[in-house]
C-alpha cells in the first residue's frame, strides 16, 4: 500500500519548489543572450506553470487540503534569490539555479519510488514526467556553467552588477607586466562602470538587457584603451614580452582584433563561409574570440548562433552531458 502521507508531503514540496522555479524562470528570460534562448526559457517557464497545475491536480486527487502558502513562499524565495544574486557573479547565480533543480529532481525521483508498486498510477506518471523535465534542465544548466568555465559567453547575459563583478575580477587578473598607466586606466573605467550599474540596476526588469549591454561596452572600452596603451609603451620600450602578451590578453578579455581571430581574413567572409569555418573550430578560446568579435562588430545572428551552438557542443563534451 502506498504511503499516502509521504506522497502528499513530496507533492507539497514539489509544488513549493516549482513556484520558485517559475518566478526564477521569468527573471532569466530577461537575461537571454539570443532570441532562441529567450524562446526556450519562455517555453520552460510555461512548462513549469503546467507542472505546477498537474501537481495541484494530483494533490486534489488525494483529497489533500490545498496549500495556500506554497505560492507565496515560492515568490518570496525567488525574490530573495534574485536580490542576493545581484551582488554575485553569474556562475554563483547559476549554481543556485542548479541546486534548486537538483532538489526538484531528487524529490521527483523519490516520488517515483514511493508510487512504484501500488501508488496512484496518475501520480507515478506525473513523477516520471517531472524526472524527465528536471533532468533536461539540470543538463542545460550544467552546460551553461561549462560554457562559463570555458570563458563564455554563456546562453545568459549577466545582470549589470554581475557584469561589474566579472569586470573587476578580470581587471584584477591583468598581468603585472602591463604598465601602471594602463592598469590605472582599466581600474578607472571599471570603477565608473560599477557606479553606473549600481545607479541603473533599480530600473524595471525589461530594461536589464539594454543596461547589461551598456555596462559591458563601458568596461570593454576601458580595457581596450588600457591594452592599446600597454602596446604603445611596450613598443616604445622594446618590451617584447608585453608586446606578445597583449594579443592573448585581448582575446581573454573579449576584445580581439580581426587579425587575432582563428579564422583567416574573417571580415572578408560571407555569413555562409564564416559559419562553415566556425563549425571547424575546436578550441573554446577560438570560439569565444569569434563570438565576442562578431557581437561587437557586425553582429550577424547566423554566425553568432552557429558559434554558440558549436561552443555549447564543446562545453557538453567537457562535462560529459
């Protein structure tokens, strides 16, 4: 005989966590890097709403008292999470999302076991659907984190404060071989970006994408100026080490020049030709350089999409997804 109280308890927990998942999914839509990702996140959010409805229906089928607290708790948890993560790098925010999905997946698997023998057939089928859905989401988030670990860009754009957090981290990692003047320029621009992001982050959520783009442009422009200054000083002082290091640093920071790309005569290629070359690339650094260069210049969606697809495939190979 199925342990009905245990089944109800797991359904209630799944309902509460799913409400939090819905709220978080809606905030992630505003961070989508491309229209394709935005559509995917929107569909995932809609699917989460349907899962919540099926869980509520399963509870009613077991004559369980409706849980009026779950929706409130879910929204509150999502609000707290989104507020806290404003001061976190993007990877920490995604790890929080992944932890939530693992909770949902583990409880769905437990529910599946609870109803395996003589539990309600409808609840068992629901558990199977939940396991499949959350397994797919865990795999997706794991891939996005792998993309971030490989240098990005990821499927999600960071919020303005997350951009600044990442910018400060990258600025701290600038090699000491760069001139003091160059580093000071970079630090000054990052400081300006921090103040700008803090001032604008209070705007409405639909403007997050534009704010992120603006802040990234400020940071990128400042770092680019610092690197150009470092190159000038290195050439004047005949510092070969710095002269050869700057192109590598420029690529790592996402501001490569055309002649530093892994594809020869990149700017002369058509979209179809560039896509063909991108699909041959195997290095995360090479793909990252192409994506960021393209986004900062012609921003041709076909090339960016092909490069991102290839980058995701490389990231999946790294984590074995």
